[in-house]
């Protein structure tokens, strides 16, 4: 599990390249690892990361990204959309990173305080 913890820690580096950041955010939005993002995945990630956007706003952001209106985003559509919302991509990236770090700290604390 130590190698898994390292992989998780390295998954969201402090200073990622732009390309890495875009890829990692897409992977977070792609809840089913299908290479596509549906509106439900989009909503769930925004909610889980506590981004204070209303559901109609999140739906509007999704519809702006869904160029061909088929109900899901390909990586290409996502990249086109992300180009217009760099601050939002940063927020998604750093909130995801923060959430993972918090979970790791809590798990480490639980491990040190657990009865033997």
C-alpha cells in the first residue's frame, strides 16, 4: 500500500505541466474510466469538490463543452472547453489535490491512533 500512497501523492503534483493538469482533471471527471464524461459525472465532481456553482450553472458549463450535443464529452471537446475556462480547471485540479492530501493525512492519523 506504500506504493499506492506514493502513486496517489504523485498523481496530483504541486507544479504540474499544463498538459498533465488537463489530463488529470479529465480523468477525475470521467467517473467510469470510459474516456468520456457525462453530465452526471460532471455534476458529481463539482459537488464533491465543493465548488459553489448551482446545478443550472454546472449544466450550462457542460452544454458549452458538449459541442456535438450527444450528452457526453470526448477528451477533444473537453480540451476545447478547458481552453476557455483555465481558472476553473485550476480550481478543479487544486481542489482534487487538496481533497486527496486531506484524506491521506486523515488515514495516517487513524493509523497512528488505532488500538493495537
